[in-house]
């Protein structure tokens, strides 16, 4: 017998979320920008993402529900998701209230992505698993349906929690091997929507240099390096911004065929949806609209 949570039964969580996000999405730090002067730029960019056929927009940089509101208002169909909101940055009650307001105005357009972040990035970081359980309990009590949230899950315990208490998982900085392992833990029903970094550069040295410049930050965070160690990488793979083996495993780079093959590898490993993050030599809050068009072309 399925457990009823809100208006969605546990077995239905993933199917609704899968339909909402489709097979491909765009992950962007820039789309969560708060500067009033950029409001029009963001509206135009997200409207183009929708027109290009992407099913979801994932907002990076620990966004809150409020960052999704103007993007939902500027579009008609695309799902806007937090990718990922840190539970240490936003109170559950506030998130639930803002979720309810956005849902009332634009039903079914928002997906609440939650994560525990990293000890080095939050002074409040304590007992991450138990804290996430408590946060989900508070969301349940406030009426936020389990089927309208996903968790940033790397390890087995958090993956099981995303299976049992959410629509599924949105893992960041993972490989096809991790995706296959995550699918085994989640089972067939829940949404599995990994993020994938894309460097649209065919020169190997330049592509890997761009990748390493971006990857270096994450290699100082144990949650990610521990995940890589579980996948068979070693400490040597973390030096110098990442070995060629590590860079090639977590990035899609090269010509159109090679990038498409990297995306397809995640789907073949069990992903329902792939959230594509363009990485280049521009500021991290830039909006690489030309690159998004190139991705849309290669996916079509």
C-alpha cells in the first residue's frame, strides 16, 4: 500500500516530477541574480530557455523560493527549481509559506530542491542527515507535498531519504557510475536529475584548463571528494585542479558528438533528466545564451 503525503502518494512522487522537468534542463548561477537592473535580462533569458525546449531551469548558488518567482512569472511552461537551496540559509516555515504563495499564483511550476551544503560553507552545519529529516518534517507539517521537492543526494543515506521523502534526487558533480548506483538505490520510480558541466571547447588543453579552474573550488569540499573516493578515484586525482581522468568523468567537453555522448551516458546510466551547466571563461553569474542555443541544437 502506498503512503499518502499531501495530495500525492509516495509511488506517484517521481512520475509527476519527471513529467514536469522533461529530459533536459539548464543549471545556472546567473539566473538567481538579485540586482534589480538585471530583472529584464533574466526574464528574457529564461523565456528563451523555455522557447528552446528545455524542460527545467535549475538555480544555483543556494537560491530561495523568491529567486524563482520572477522567472516563473516571465514564462508559461518551464519548471523552475532551486538547485540547491541550503537548509541552513532558509527556515523551513519561510520556505513553506513562499512555496504556498508561488503555488497559488502559478500551480505546478516550481520544484523545491534542498541540500545540506558543506561544513566549510556554513557555520550551522551539524548532523546533516538528521537536520534534513527535521527540515522535511517541518515541510510536511506545513503542507509542502513530498512530490514537489528533491534532495541533493550523493551518499546512500541521503539517496534513500530522497526516495522516501521527496520526488527524487538532484545530485551535483557526479559521473555516470554514480548515476547508475543512485538509480539502483532509488529504484525505478523517483526522479534522478544529475547536473552535468559542459565546456563547449574542442581543444583538450584549453577545455581541461577551463574545467579545472571551475572544479578547484569543489575539490576542497569533503562531500564531493568523499563521493569521488567511493567511485574509485584517489587523492592523486584531486591535485592540480583535478586529473584528466576526473575532469573527463565529470565534464562534457569537446565537439557536438562528444558532448552529446556524455549527456547520453547519464541517461543510459539511469538519469531521467540532465541539468546542463555551461562552464566557460566568463564570470560565474553570466548568462551564456549563445551556448544554451548550441546545446539546444545538439539535443535536437
